[in-house]
C-alpha cells in the first residue's frame, strides 16, 4: 500500500530543494515532534548514493537510523529512494503559493496506516516550518 503526504511551502524551489537534500538542514527539520531530534545526517544525492539520519528521543530513551539508497534524482523535481524493502518518491512542483512537496512511500506492516501517515506528515510539516523560517 502507498501512503501520500504533501504540503505547499512558501519559498523558492531552489531553497526548498537545498533544505530537503542538505545534511545540516535535515538535522534541523527531520523530526515528527519536539521530544525527538536528528543527531546526524549524511547525503550522497545521486543514483546509487546513500543517505542516513539518526533520530533519537531527546531524553535518550530510544533512537533509530533511517537509511537507504537513492535510485533516481532529477534536480529540482524528483528524488526516489529505497529504504529496506520499501520505496519512496519525493516530488517538487512549483504551484501558486510556492512549492508543493509530495512524498509517496510504501507502508510497513508493524504500525497502522494512519499512524504512519501522521508521522510522515508531521515531519513534512516540520520541514515546511524550517524552510519558511517559522
């Protein structure tokens, strides 16, 4: 099953693209809630390149690595990647009001679809706040 989340960001495409693919920016926005943070991020943004982010609870009680391999990159338009046996697609489209970022990803079996959708949407909302400077 595919899950889709999206947002429109009031910023130029170049700024949105950079913030989505820059490790320093990723460490600032990649969180679903205020009690978590991303402590490390690496990006090799090219087909066959890898990425990873270390996400941890701020109280140190839990953490995990989110990592994968880029399969297709079209600068300013599209990032596709695999993570484990799942796939994701990130589309960047200029629309009235800014840039629409749409993320489509394969659901996993351990958590309810709505929980997964909510978590990924929260991260995307955090990304929008970061780019817009809110």
